[in-house]
C-alpha cells in the first residue's frame, strides 16, 4: 500500500511539473464568422490598416509581429485573408510563449481592415522542486527496476522562458539523488535586429551512480553499480541558429565533452570497447549542423502539417579509431486531418553512424527517448544503422473544460481532450556481429491501440496496449510534454 501511494504521488508530481512546460492545443482560438463570406470573393482587395497586439505584458510586440504573415500596409485579396490569419495565429502559438492566441480581423471601412492579436501569456518563471526518474523511460523503471523510488533524481530547477520578453530562456539545475546535475543554459532565439538569428550557450556537470556498460544478447542493459558515482560528465556547448522565414531553421553547434568512468568499466571483465580505448576517460569535440522544416498547426500535438529534420554530427577530430564518428540523422513526419475528427500520421526516423566499428557509447539506437518501436520499450537495441517507421490513426473522442475553484489568470480552466488511436510500428537496427542481440539485424514490428489525454499546457498522458513480433503483450504508459 505504501508503494502504491508513493507511485501515485510520483505521477501527480510529474503532472504538476509538466504543467510548467508546454501549452494547450484547444486554446488556439479563431472567430471567423463575420468573414466567412469573403472566402469566395476573389476580386475584392483589402488593405491591412493596422496590426494591434494586446495581452502581452512582458513579450515584446515585435516578437509577435515577427510571426505574422500579414504586415501593415499590405494589400491582400479578401479570399486569402482568412488563411493568412489562421496561419499567423498558429505561428504565434508555436512560439510556446502563450497559452491562448486569438487573431481577429476588424473592418475599419469598406477597404481597410485592422488585425487584432490578443494573447494570454503563460507563466514564464518557475523556481520549482524537480523530480525525475533516472531510467530510460517510465516502463523501464516500472518493469525492469520494480518502480524503485531510490532510482530518482531530485532537487531545484529555475526556469525563465521569457527573460527579456524576446522569447529567451534561462535554465538552472541543482540536482542530487541517484544522479547529480549542476547545469546552466541560456538560449536567445532572436538576437539580431531582423529577428533572424539566435544563439545558445550551456555548461553542465553530471555524475551518475550507475551506467550501462554492455548490452546482452537478449537486448537488455547490463548496469555497473558501486557505492559511489561511477560516471562523471562535463560538457560545454555553444550554438548559432538562423531562421529567416517562418518554417526553416539552420543550427550550427560545437560541444566539448569530457567523460570519466570507473576504471573497471574499460577492463576486459566488463567492456574493453566502452571507449574503444584502455583509458577510463575521454575528451572529445562534437561539430553539429541541423536543418529543420517545421510547418504544423500545433507544435506540441500536431494534427496537420509536416516536419523534416536532418542533422550531421562529427564526433572527434580524426576519421577512425577511438571515439571518432560521423552520424547522420533524418526525421520525416506527415500529419493529416480527415472528416469527422479523424487524424492520421506517418513518421520516419533513421540514424547512420560511420565507420561501422564504433565504441559502445556511440552505439545507442532504439530504446532511448522517443526513438523506439512501441511494444519494445523494455529493450535496448544498439546499432550503427537504424530506422523506425510509425503509422497512426486517431479519433478525437471528446473535449471539455473544468473551471478551477481558484482564479489564476494564466490558466482560468483545466482543459481535457481525449484521442483514441491505433498504430503499426516497424523498425530495424544493424550492429556489428560481435555487438548484436536477438532483436538486431531483423525486421521489428508491433501494433496496438491506445488513448492520448491532453491537458493544461499540452501535458500528454498516453496509455498504450501493444503486441510485438515476439508475441509479447503489455500495457505501456508514457507521460510527456510534447516536442
């Protein structure tokens, strides 16, 4: 009974913590009744007389106006106005600075129109307690490690998501427990006058009491444990971003990392290929380039649109041996809407690491973060060449709002949306023969049904019943704030 009560407390804590992270899909509001008649008017031309913002007490006006596809003085056909307004509203919402966005056209006279942008700012500053599971995911913690409450990291987190009103973010972590984490990062997405360039910097110092040093033939992680912190990682990173339009972004990043592990890890008794070296520590530089095309109706829970992401990472300054690696990542997602509130998506993810002979710490593939096949969450499938394809069909069941007994301007009600879904996943992960498990080098597949529950700030809880190619069946739970 005590463990059940403690687990319930953890779930509630995650809920409260994730509330501080994202935004609600249904709070994207647009009232277009007055202008519906203009959709078929292909002759009439309107003049954008003015664009006015309201509700943004901290966020600068020009940050909102930067996302508008309409500009003051612009001439636009009446039939195109509504589409531009809806798209602009989605772009403003996708800055993740506001919990509600409403864009309304108001006629000044027969030829001129004002655009009124009304926003409700989210909470930006969160000096809060922090609590997180140390394991790969909730299912790994619950099943593999018997929901052991000692396997948690806790402490204080300070986050400001809008430091100067320009969408810049400051994060500070002071954590202890099963892992230690002291880190600070600052991101400024709009650092020049044209609002097309940005940068980020960060420092982190992390220690963990255990680490996965090898993957078994059954695709399970072998963990090295002792009575002290067995892995220490220091990293420093700086990045530069370019976003000249609305949907395309280029990111250039350099990161230096130093990793030191328990001497026993790199011995033949455990894994001499951990660093591909007989040393128990290594320092290396990552050079990164990423391209992203993101055009979706809602960045947190897309129902319509497309995402393309390509990245190149060069680890180490050499070509082969040691920690050296060239990694190519590709992500492609397509979201589609259908009649009667049905939705579907096709998602493809892939990773390629060259040369194929890699140290163990460079072999991570399926089973970490969002890169997994549903129904195989409890397995670790390493690889130097891997891919996952996901096909989803969902139906919106219902949505409602609950008024809170106390008044908070940033969220006047607690919204809920429910989506039933079915899915089919496929995957593949190739690894060198001496590092392969039973799930490597074979076609992976699973199918299942599930329920997504969205709430305040796009907290997403997913309950999924999956069956994989091993004929294993099970219920898998996911609690996350979405991309």
